[in-house]
């Protein structure tokens, strides 16, 4: 069945174009009016007709620029893949794909600046409601409204595969702006990856299950491997400080983090009381305890002295045995780091300490954790949707984009699983296309290299995780935007230095931070957000 998807796609695309043309008559890739003649015989392969009422003209070859996150690979594999991919895209929709990378160095700032620029060359955008400010950017006009007619006509397979309920979760003010990655199972909750062999050596025979035990592991590295930095974190941006503090709150409180706000300090009180707004950053003892622990860790040398300026590659150092820890999420652990460490550091038995483990405090991933949008100023949004529909649903194109060239980048085993050619090294040969905005389990290949323990991990998470309570919550923040901007500046200026013990006296640093946040408008923002959270609770009938 899968091998016929490309042919079925082309047929459905034409049929849907015919059905939806009238509603899309003002689109840039369509005829200007119903009097335009249909295609002549020599151009017919680049058009679709609606029985004489008009013509969808794709005779002009266009480039679709897709904004994604990640460091652009330099090994040549991406370019080789794109050359083959673009042959197929040209054949099907007379377009080619260009991947534009927002690299990890200062990615949060650079991503939002790019989207605010109004760049007319941007067509597709990888986004997310929980880590890439999808709703704030939608409100600022960065994304094009995706009408049902537009989706039905130019992305028919995707439109039909997404349920009405899921489309509703992609709406802002009643209008669709996002295409969800809703047919791909994954866990992206964060934690620390660490060497199980070393943990056992240091007396942590049952592994690491708390921040306190993580500190014992770091000290064990200091005592036994003086040339190894326990966690050689690259903390030059805000992300690590945010993840580290947020991870501490997840481990040590019942609070549920609320996504989608410019300043990441607001939480629901607990699973039992998710609609009472709290902030462990601004209230209580936990942030003070965290700051004190991080100060102790810094003075103990668990990371380098110049951590706030360091921009090295922690994961490559982990592979090389130069650091004992890497911080990321579950999927990275079982798909990449554990398999690679089994090769590069045999016997290391890398384990994963999920921040959710001590508290059993975990929400399931929202379907807009990975999503696609069309740039508001795209010059050919229709063709962009046509390309996206192929990337997500055409088996040949999907495999090229996600796995590369068969025989060079990957092989398929006799039992239909994904494997790599002999001599392949993921850390140097990886494709790096980072298509995290429409992965499709119907086309995914089971990977023979993935850590087999993932099923046990998934079962553990499923035993206590709850659905994210705020999946349809979009805060209206126009009236408090200036306060949020000021608070965001305060947060950015404090959080990383506190999180890595570089802010001086911990209690004073937290006190100064909280005072600065109050002066920036915290109380006013809290009041407005709590009112909206209560209204959302009433809307849900809770």
C-alpha cells in the first residue's frame, strides 16, 4: 500500500485542486480570474484545470524556503539528499526545497527576530506552542491564516489525516495557523543522560533518581576522573538555565509548567489543581534551594569556570569521554545518545534521569510541540503547502528527507527496519534535515539502532503522565505586553547566572531577581493571567 502513496497523492491533489479552486481564486499561484485560458498541450503537465473555470498554474519553478532549527550539517550529506529530493519535487509540483537553519547559538532570540522581520522569502516555518513561541508569533502576524479551502486544495492528504479536534487545537481566534505533528509518538521531557558504569562505580548502584544523587555522581567524577568535567555545559544562552531551573521545579514540586508565554515563570498549582496560577520562581523556598545547590555545584567545579561564555559541543565531549553528562530529552536519549555511546564508549550503559521521576510530575506532549506554519509574507503559499503535503505524506520523499539516500545514508533490513551502512557514524555522517514538523508514523521505519529499553521507559511515563491541561489555552497578552517584555528582560539577565551559581550570594540573587520582576509588572501580569486561566477552566466546564 505504501508504495502507491505517491500516485494516490498526485490524483488526490488534482481532484482537490479542482474542487477547491474557486475558494482560492486570489492565491498567488492561481489564475487571476475565470477568463484565463486553460493550459495548452505543451504546458499541461504543470497545470491543473477545473473544467474551464480557471487554471492553477505551476509552470513557474519556485523555491520553497523552510525555516527549521539546528546547526546546518557540513558533511555534504544534506546537499546530496536535497539534490535528489528536489528532482522529485520538481517532477510533482515544479518546486524545490531550501532549508534555512536557525542555529542553536542564541536560537531563541534569532528565531523570533527572523519571524518578526517580515522576510518575504520565507515560505514554511517550523514552530511549536511549547518551545518556539507559536502563539505569540501568530498574534504578531508572522503566520498566514490557513483556511480550510486552502488546506483542502493544496495539502489534501494532510487535511484529511488531521482530525477536526486537532485542527481546533491549531486555531487562534477561530482561525487555523498551524499544521500539527499529530501522528508521531514521542516523549520530549527533559533530564540528564549519565554513564551507568560510572554511577555504579560511585555507589549509585540503582542509578540516579534525584538532583541530590546527580550531585553525588558529579562529585564521583571529580574524585575519580580529574581530567573529566562532570557536566561541560555550554551555557552561553538562556536555554540551559531555563531547562535546569525548570527541571528542578519539575522534580521538587507538583507544579505544571504552562507553555506559550514570553516569560517562562508561570505554572498551574498541581495535577489536582491545574487552574490556580502559581510561580515557584517568584514564591516559596524551592528557587532559593535551587540557587544554593547550583552555587555549591559551581564552587565544586561540576562545570567549567567560564561556563557562561562556553559554546562547545557537550554531546561530542560525552561521546569522547571528556564529560560525564549530557542534558536533553527522552527521545534524544533512546534514539541517539545511548546507541552512539554503546559504540563510542562500550560498557558505558548510559542511563536517563528524567526530571519528572522524583515527583511523578509529567504531562503528555501536545500535538503542536512540532508544527508547521506558512510565512505571512510568503510569495507562493499555495506551492509551499503542496511541498509540505509531499514532505509529510509521500513515502519516497519522506524517506529522502528524513533518512537520506538509500544505500548511502541508510539501508532497509529484510524485515523492513531502518539500519545504517557499514562504517556509518551518526556523529559525523548524520543527515541533519531536522524535519520535526510533520513526522508520520505511517511512514516511519523502526530503527534497529534505537535503545531497546525505550518501551520500558514509555510504560513508566504512561503510568503517571496526564494530558496537558492547557492545550487549547491561548493567553491574550496585548494589554500586558509591555510588562511581559520587561519581565522577560529581567528573567534573561538573571536566570542563567543563578542556574550556574555565578550570581553571587544565592539568597540575595533570588531576592534581587524577585524584586526586579515585581518592579517589571509581575503582580499586574499575574492578575490578568489568573483571570484568563479561570475563564478557561469555566470554558472547559471543570
